[in-house]
């Protein structure tokens, strides 16, 4: 049978079947099903002059060269760390790059082992017993933690308490997640970018099902009373969820030691670099919550010959089990990004992770002190230790200061009318002097 008679291999309908379907919907041809304006229709030519490879590269270089060259001192959840070239060389191998979900473990042992190693790193860094093999990003991980708390219902409460200083994107995703449940999101007060523990103690009662805190906070401040927060949550039978990121975990207090039941946050600061919204959500919890973990878990077992083997051990999602038994409707994960994060972390090693994390504290303190010496600026606003970033007060309107800095080639966050936020890592270290000089001009 000819290809014309059998139809497309992707939509294998014979001409007679196609005619019958078109007749059923009352149109003469497939084209009648679409309303494409004439100016958008392809006329048979792209209008692109033919060029040699060298000419195309030259043209692109000139075009891209017109882009504004800004040095970013941006943070607030997305962080730029130098990603070693070896991560690209390994992760771009075809067996990793073209791999989808590892449904067939017998042909996906390498990728499954890499994800198992990623989970193992999170277990070691958080002190908790279970970590899944990735979430979309920190915001969805937070949303999943709230719905996990709702399923556990250790108390009769319906309130999720979050810091009043919380990234608006994470707050928005969390509120979307709890839509359709009985949960409600409320804020608790903060002082100097840390939780106001005394005010929180007065607020907590039996209606709270989950308490969320961050370390470091959205303003870069290190939370100083995590253990007190954990104790408060425990006293009221509320799930204590801690937000953080994979590099901060290498230096700051271990979540398990302060009573965290669940740890969520970003892992993409290693292995990915800045990606303008793209993330990698980490999710770890206590073993007692194993059956409530969203997404997937990779486990280690043995094959028929007694050799160690890896497989997707737990997949409590709608695609695999009955909807009423699913923990989440999350449809995929960030396995390839998790692979890159695991590679980057393994390359750094325990001491390298700790050294890089320590630099995120010392370099930030040094930059804040230099900014504070600039007339018209005070930094840091919050009297705390900081990790990567801090907030500075501007005597001039913050938006004007940021606009003038942009003209000088620097990008910073505007927090409010008189506050900007600066984030520094090893990738913009060489530009710190120039930033301070620009601030002396514009502030």
C-alpha cells in the first residue's frame, strides 16, 4: 500500500477515513478547520538571504553585540555560581541528554545511579532520611509541602503560616496549590529579616497545620532562632517546613538538628547558574512521611545475579496509580538538572562546598561594609549575618538609584521606595570594585 493510501505514519488515516471525518464536522478540507490570517500564512519563502556559515556567525555577533552588557548583582532565589565545564561535557553526553523518565531500569542504570547520588547528597546535607529525585523548583516544592501537611493532618488546623517577607512568586504558587483544599495561607511578622519568635508564639495554636521558615531568608539574612521555631511547631503539632538552598546547607544549621520535618528549596544554584526563572526544587523529609513524598524516589536494590541495581522505587503520582491514592499531580521532574547539580556538588566535594558557602558569607559582609561607607547608603539594613545578599537603604529613591546603576552597567533589585538588594558570588567578584565606584556616583 502506498504512503498516500495509508496516510501519515503519525496520523494513519486513509483518504476515505479523512473524508468521512471532515464530512462529520461539516467542512470540505483540513484547512477549513483553521483560521489563519493571510498576513501570517507562509507564502513559500522565508525572506532570509542566503549566507555562508562564516557570514552568518559574523552577522549574529554584530546583532548580539548590540545587547546591553549588564553585570548582575541579582539574587532573591536565583543565584549564579560558576559551573565547571566538566558538568557540561558530562551532562551533554547523549545517554544523559536524551534520557526521559527512567521507566526501564535495565537500560537506565547510569542515570538512575546519578539521581540516587543526588538524593543521597540531600539526605546528608539535611540530616533527614528521605529525599526525592527533584521537583520543578522551590515554589512548587513549598506547595507540595503544604498539601503533604494537609494529608497528614496531625492537628485539626487549616492554616499555613509563612514569613511576611516571602518571595511573591513562592507565595503565589503556594496559594495556588492550596486552592481547592481547606488550607489558608497567613503571614507571621518578622524583625530585622528574621522571624519574630515572640509574636509567632502568641499566634500559634491548634489551627496551624504547617509552619514555614527560611534560612537564609529572602533578604539574605541567616535565621538565628531556627531551633526555637522547630520547638514551637512541635509544641502545637504543626509540620515544620524549612526553606533553604543546596549550598547554604553546606554551612548553616542542619535542618534535622533544629526539628525540621520537611526541607524544600532551590538546588539549581549548583549545576545550572542563572537561568531567568528555571529552577530545581529540592524536597527532603523524615522517613515517617515516606509514603507522602510527591514525585519519584530512586532506590537501590539487587538484580537477579546479586549485583547492585537502581530503580524508581516510589512513584506516588496520578500517572501511575489511582488518582485518589496519588500524593501529587506533578507530571514530571527536573532529572537532567538534578544530574548537573549532583555532578557539580560531587566535583566540589564536602570541603569545596563548605569553602564556597563560607565565601558567600565573608564576601557578602565585605561588600556590605564597603557599600555602607558610600555617602547616601546604609548597609546592611538588617543587623544579621548574611548569605550571598543583603538589603541596603538608599537616601535617594531606590528606583532612581537602580536606573542610574543600570546606565553604569549594573543590575540590582529594587525592594521598595528606599531599599535595594545586592547579591554577590564568585561570578561577579571581579566587578565589586566597579559597583562600589558606581554607587559613589549615583547614590
